[in-house]
């Protein structure tokens, strides 16, 4: 089996090498600027104009340009700003879909899984720096489930065939706890481990778009379609779509982009563009919100995920290590289409409740440990050509309107490439385009060619980067990591020699902000959320890094002070609403009940009065600074202000006794964790108590 798999991979590589030799890469060395891309959009007529810069839209653009079609791609926000950056981060065939296929004898579901498993193998091959196999554990708590689940998982391996990543296996209870020590022990029978892929979804989406740009596609983010252009049909039929009127969102300038074929790949906004074509058309998109949360990495092993196949309401929950954190989700709730989905507190608490059901009672799952949360909208669709328009399509739909607008909707991240291939095949037939066959199978994405797992060592040796930073750069940019390293400034320290971090606990460095501009980042949110993933990993750390990101971008792009202020406000609004900062901060409010017993109230008041020497009823940065200096601890005044500001509910520059008791009550209930003020005051109190009063003997007898 292994020999056959190796032979198939070799044949695929040889086929790709032959195909790639026929393709020119006009921008192999340096990407054209966004300004140059906009000029190309204005001045050229294209074979294909793709609307939408998510995974599917970028995939369509890459497929089209590598078929030697003159290609354009426009996205009204940033690449991957929507659903494609808010996934579960899995590249998978869908274990639960296979279960339904078998139980319901559903051939369509079976073929969907088979196709996805083929695409999983391809994606792991073409972007090895951004993706990797991940073992996922399925804990079993009833004896009869063990053979049942084992048969289903083995079928998953069987459907993958020679593209099976690694064979699944059964674990005893003791071995399962050894590999996943935080798992609940009671009634655990054993576990089954199977393999799927995992990736950095926003960076993967960007890699697809950048690869299309390198092959010559005119790609522009922050370019919105205002309306579709149409021309009369010489045969007397309906007017034909022949391009789009676009607007540069940043400057407000409008211009026409002419194209023989327009492809609608706008995900949840599919119906909006379809109505631009025909106002009478019926909606086909059935939006569903999926919420994910990020909690600290200690909640899961470094390289083992967990699948809960049957939650309390029948939904599936994944619990996965990702970017040194743990990601848990997802929910599945009907929603309205919006460009700015917000994670709800009910969904966050649902996920936390399900996580508690699978983790040991020794692990206290606290609401305050949620470092970030986000919601993504799945664009589930109904088939417009189906007689039963109420039935949700489980796969994807390619449709062509009477005016020639090609729409691709539905599907999932893993199958973006095959969806793009099917879409371009349909577009070529419908519009009579002269195109080469599809070449995207095995086509290596941005940064993947020449990458190896040990590439980070060269970064450490050649540039003097920290090991953690070098590993991050290699796994994010692939071979392009050397370009980022060349931009890194000297630190002036013995080690690391170059690479100043944006925030101390994450490996993102300042030169990545400069490189992000070359990758078409236009706003601070682009850098926080998609060029780096800091906004998705820890909203508080992202908020701390934000001023430095704005300062670097402002200097590079010549922003005015007004623009810098607007960027700060916009990014903070994004973190507050879309990345869960609001839900995090609302755990501590003035209206919350103080749940402390009398002994605890006395203890915390005593602690507070060690800082409030004058019994004012409140403390300020001056009070905290005075106590810290008495125990030889020095903290920057700005940092102290930030620490108190987290607890200062009425924002009057001081923390009152009731605010402090509120904080300690929230810490006790697990609503707030890692409070810098709470830990700082506790540590200071313990240090002061250890010292105690200086005795007469110790002072030299009073002399």
C-alpha cells in the first residue's frame, strides 16, 4: 500500500512538473503593488472576472490564470476576511458525513467524502508549510461503541485509500490518558485515533490569492462591485453580463472592469450579487453561524485533537491544538447574513459546557480562560435547479444565469480546488472561452516550493532569530520567510540578534507588518487578523500590539494622524465585537453579583488596604507603584495604567474597593482569569507578609 501511494505521488509530481514547465510566472520575484493591480483592472479586458476573495474565489482565479485565461479577482474587503478565516482549521473529508452516507445509504454523501479526502491529500502536498496531518482522538465511554466507532473510522481510512494520511488505531484507557492526560477518566473504556489535516486557514487563502497574482492574475482587495455591466445579446436574448462597475473602497474611486465571464464566488453574499444580475431571483443561500473559542494551550496536548461526536444537542464539537493554543467549536445556528458576525455568549457557554463534559474534573474550565471567540457564516445553499427548493444542498452548486453570470456557492474549505475546477469547466463551456485543461492538482502554493521541516534552522543560523520566531516564520511564509527575516531590525541584544516581537508571548515580529503590506495588507485589521493571527488567538495581546502595528504601517504608507486614529478605533471595534473582547470584558461589570463569603471579604479588604494606606476607598497607579517600590519591583507607569484600566469599570482613573471585590468575585467564579491586578496585588501582599515587621534585634538593638 505504501509503495502504491508513493508511486501515485511520484506520477502526480511528474505530471505537475510537465504542466508547470508550460506556465510562465511573470511575478516570480516580486508581486506587483496594489496600485499596479488596480491599474491593470482599469486598462484591460479579461476572459474571467472573479468576484470574491475567499478560498473558493481565490481558487477560481488561480485555476483560471493557470489555464492561460486573462484573469481578474476583486474582493470588497480583505482576502479571507469572511468565512474562510473563521473555520475549524481542519482539512478533512468529514467523518460525520461518512456516517450519514453509510447509515442512510446516501451515495451523494459518500462521493462528497471521497472527493474531500482526495483534496485533503492535495492540499497537504501543495502547501506543506501551512498544513500538516493531525491525530484526533475519539474517546469511548461505552463498550458497545468501541467496535461501532472503530468500524466507521476504518471505513474513513478505506475511502481515503492510498491517500490515507496514517492508519487509525485503538487505544486502551491507560494509553488514551497517557496521550491526553486532561481527559475525563470516569467510565472511559478506551479511544480511537484517526488522522485529518490541519492548516492556517487565512494564510492558506492568502497563499492561493498570492499564487494567482504571481501567475499574472490582476487581484485587488478592498475593491467592491457596485453593479454588473451588461451588453445586448446579438441573438435577441437577455442582456449578457460583460463585467462590473467597481469601487476602490480606500479612495472611493469607481471604474469599470470588462470581462467575457463573471464568476460569483461571494460565499454568504451569493444572493446579493445574483440580485444585481436579476432582482427577481430567489435566494439560494441558507446562512448558518458557527462559533469557535480559543483557550490556553494547556487545555490540550501539543499534537492531539479531540472529537465529541454527540453533544447534548446532537452537534459535533472539535477540540484541537492550534498555533500553541486550543481551539474549540463549532456551533451551528441559523443566522442573518452580515459582514461582521459576532460570537454570542450563549454559544460560548455551550462550547465550554461541552468541553467540561470531556475533561477531567481536575481541570477547571473557566469562562475567563476564553482568550478570543469568533463567528463564521457557513454559506449552505439550495440548488436553484432542484424541484425541491427547500432541501439544503450538502455539497456545492454551480449555476449559470440567463445573462451568463456563473455562480459557485456552498461546499467547504477542503474542496475549494475541485469546486474551482468545476466552476471554470462550466464557465469555459458556457462562454466559449479558449482555455487549457485544469492544472491546479499538485500546483505548489506561495512559499511551498523548496520548503522543508528544517528550514527554520537556517533562519536561526543565518539571521540570529529566536528558535520560536524562526519556526513561526517558516511555517507561515515557507521559503518567503527569508524575505521577512531580511527586513527584521537588529535588536542590539546578544540574542536574538534580529527580530523584535510585537508582544512578548507571541512569535510575531515587527518586520512582518512591513512584509504584510507587500502581501496587500491595507489596514491594521488585515495584519492583526489575517497576515498574523494574533486577533484570533488573544484579543488582549492583539490590543496591546495594535499601537505599534499602526505606527509601523503609518510610517510605511504615509498615513496622516487622522488615519492612524481611525485605524486604532476601527481595529479596537473589530476586536471588541468580532473577536470576543466584548464578551470577555463583560464578565466583569458593575451589575454583577459579588459572590464572596465574610472571610473572603475580610481577606480581600485587608489586601486592598495594604495599597490604600490613606483609607481613601480607592487606589491609583501611584498607590500601586509605592507598594511595588517597597518590595523592589519596578513596572513602567504606562503598563501600570493598563493593568488598572482592566478593572476600572467606570473609567475614572482609580480602582474602588467595590470594583476590587467585584474582580475577586469574578476570579473566584472563573469568569475572569489571568487578571494582572489580582495576581500583582496577591504577590505583593505575600511578599510584604513574609518580610513582616523588622524586630529590634534585627535592627541592631535600636542603636
